[in-house]
């Protein structure tokens, strides 16, 4: 009986970790797609790839995961550039990738 209980706890933990990872990947896809659309570039492969995972402390003091994702985009349809974003929970904390082409002049 204790073996079954331990197995159920482990299964629930694995499911929760997997579910949080999927939610983070969906959030990363949304951020990458929106950034490419705002910059007027083509988002390639319609996906993001998880490239990093580390344990971190959130602003509220609780431990959580910091996930790093990469995505590809093209400026003219013939090139390929790599974008990168870091999510801490569901909050974007770092981004490198396409930027908006329309920059307001400084006065």
C-alpha cells in the first residue's frame, strides 16, 4: 500500500512539472510570435524550443523554475536568425530577437 501512495505522489509531481513546462512553452510561443509580428519579420517553424531550465527564487521568495527558449525568425525570407527569451514562471525577464523597425526620432 505505501508503494502505491508513493507512486501516485511521484506521478502527480511529474504531471505538474510537465504541465507547467507546457504552459511556459505556450507563453513563450505567444511572446515570440507577437515580437515577430510587431517587428514585421517572419516567425519560422511556428514553435519555440526549450534550451535551458534552472531553479530560481521568485520575487515573492518561493522557489520556481526559470526556463529559456529559442525561436527562429527571418527578416527577408532567405535568412535565419535566432531569438531567445527567458521566462521566470509566466513572466518574461529577458528577450533578444527582432525589434520594431519604426523607431521614433529623438527630439
